[in-house]
C-alpha cells in the first residue's frame, strides 16, 4: 500500500520527528538516487518533512561523490525545520560526512517565483538536481504546478527532478490500496489526491520544459519518476 501521511512524533527535548514509512522506503529510494542524480552534487529537496530522507541519503551520496556534495533540505512548514536540522546534525556526525546537508530552509513551492536561499558561505551556487517525496498528492495541485515551474526555472539543462510517491497510470489506480488511499486523501481535503502520471503530471512537466526520463517501480505500489530539463 502507498505511504500514508506521516504520523510524526517528537519529544520535548529532541526536535527530531519520525515518519515510520521513511524507515521502510529510504533504502529503496537511496538505491535509485545515483542514477537519478548522475554527477549532480548540489541537490535541492522540496517537502523534506521529518528530514529523514536527507539524513539517510545525503551522507551515503556524499561518501560516493568524494567531495563537493551538498543536499539542501526544505519544507513549507516552518515547524519541521528544527527537526530536519537535528536529524542532519546527527547523521553528519555518525557518518563522518560534515557539511553534506545544509541548514533547512522554508520553501513553499505554491508561491509564485519561489527561490531557494543559500545559507552556507562557500556553498552558494545553482542547484543541479531536485528531489521531492510524497508531496504532490498531499498538497493542492498548485504545489505540483509550483514545483515543476520552479524546476523549469532553476535546473540547468539536463538537470533532473525526481519524484517519489503513488500515481495513477493512464487514469487507473495501480492497486486497490492506492484507490483507498486516494479516497482517504480526498476526504481529508478535496484538493489532495493521487495524481495521474500520464494525464496530469507529465503534461505539467512538459509545460515547464521538463521531459519524462525514467520510471522506477518501487515497493508498496509507489514509483520513482525522473524528469529531465530539456
Ligand atoms: C507527506 S509529507 C512528506 C514528507 C517527506 N518528503 C516524506 O516522504 O516523508 C508532505 C510534506 O509536504 C510539505 N508541503 C506541503 N505543501 C507544500 C508546499 N506548498 N511547498 C513545500 N512543501 C509542502 C508538508 O509540509 C510535508 O512536510
């Protein structure tokens, strides 16, 4: 079954939040990211949530890159930022990969002309690739529109935007559990819902100058979809 919205937990003393689904999907996501990112070393993550994907993936990718790799986490919800930073701090210390995750920044992709700000001296520079997990179905369609228009503005030619999550394919759900998940999302907010890859998302990408590059089937009826800036 596709991921349910995270039930994050935190204690008073430790701002780190935990979304149990990230423990189940993080290794499968990490396995695909090297082919999604290629030689890209400056990665902007949209909708980082708890920050657990950044904490798990960035140190491993930095180790493989042997220098210069930096993952920029972000989220619309300012309340998520301290937890993202706390996960990042622990992960960088544990892995011996200092500086591979930048301080989290607040980005609401549904705002017109959103732009990242670069918070570490010496690390300013254009992003080379983007990653976004489990946002476009748990946000109004305007968030998907803003995500793709931002990717079209910010990515260099050949740069990739990688999405993870559940999708309909050619108008149809890929599993009964995804149909149930879609109904539950829409009952919570009618502007949410599992998006149709061919009917909605690919045409949106094309309007922003990105083409569908690759689809990877993931566990629990999810996909990784890689778009490339033309
Ligand atoms: C279901 S959570 C996914 C979090 C994380 N990527 C994961 O897979 O565990 C959805 C996230 O999207 C963020 N979000 C919703 N609308 C957004 C927007 N307009 N811009 C950026 N982030 C947004 C929420 O704050 C939340 O952290």
